[in-house]
């Protein structure tokens, strides 16, 4: 099933029906173990949406986040390792990323709260003090406060490669700013785990023309979801659950940078398509 968020209302798509409930707390709805089964049993208390369903689901939605933190994983795909090494070579920082890729401990970093996160059809930003900016399309896990993976969403981890490439210690400035993250369009809560053959696809359009596209299957990740979650929850508590972006395996060439008004379209099988437009801050 898929959960869509709008203000204090939640819409749930299950089977061929759309269910609706207002005046709800998103945190209380999603932060539960065995979430699929619990929601399935509760749908009898929801209203059924009968009119304009297709139009409704194609609209602008809030990011499916309440008071959760978004964290991110780095260098989980080989291509990401290679790209990070390339951007850091001039500053002699390339070895850091090779070491992380092969280390037992993964790279995990704080990304955003709801304040800096936008949803489907929202505006993500590039920084004015960065000359090299890219989106990072990532499968994003929703993890309960008990550390169980309960759902998935599409993530866009905006990144200032020129800032990170200058010095790895500048990573927070390259990753955390207003409009630095997007998730959506929904929270996908399946009965069973997502297939490892699931593909992530990205299309970047400028002035009506696709200027970059790529795809990769999540089975190309070096690390498992359980491994990443285990390290994230090792010494941190998340009272209302958390989101974890699992890294990117698609990085545009070194001659590419985002521009204002670009459209970023990220699609993940089973979940849907997250669309964002680029602004500058």
C-alpha cells in the first residue's frame, strides 16, 4: 500500500481503492512495527475516496515525513566511490572514499529534518556558493523506532560536489541547506520486502530536453539494508522512526551541473515517481 500526506490528512492506496482520513498525526500512523498489517486492519475506519482519484494521486503532495530525521549513506555503490574520488583528486582527498568503500563501518551522515525537505513537485535548491551541483537518486528506507524497516520512498539527496570535493570535512555544507532533500511522492508500505532487482531511474530535463538519464538496480549496492540500519541505530535513538537514504549509483559526468528550472524526475519500481524543480539559495 502507498501512503500520501497532505497537511493533517493521509490518503492510503490499497488494491484498487483509495482511503482517506483527516486530523491524524503522521508520526503515530507510520511509526509502528508490522506497519502493513496494522494499516490493513485499520482501513475499515477510513473513508473511501470515489471521485477524481487519478487526478488526486498525480497532484502535489507533502513530503511523507513528520518529526523524523533523514540520514544518508555514502559510497555504497562502486560508481559513487569512483565519482567521489574523481572530485577529490585535485585536493588529494581521493583515498578517503576508497577507504570508506572497503571499510567495515559505512559512511552515515545527517541530511535533513522536515523543514529542509520538500515533496513531489516541490523545489529543491542548489547553493549559490557552489559551481558543481547534482541530484542523487536514492532508495530511501523508513525505519521504525524499534529499528525495523517498514517502508520505502524515493529520495533526492541534493549535493554540492564542488564543496565536498574541496575538502571531505566540508560534507555538511555540501549536503545540508534549505531545500537540500526531497522524498516522495508517497511512503510505500509493502507486505514483503522490496525486491533486490528493483531499479532506480533518473531523468533530468532542461528547456524540454532530457539532458541526462540513467538507471541502476539496487542489487548493485555493496552494503545490505540491515547493515546500514544496524550502524545507524547502534548509538542513536529515533523516537518517531527515521528515514535513511541508501546511497546513489548514478552520478552525471564531471562536465554536468544542475541549473535553475531544471526538472529532476526519479522513478523507483513499485514506489512511483518523484518530480522536483531546481531553484537556487
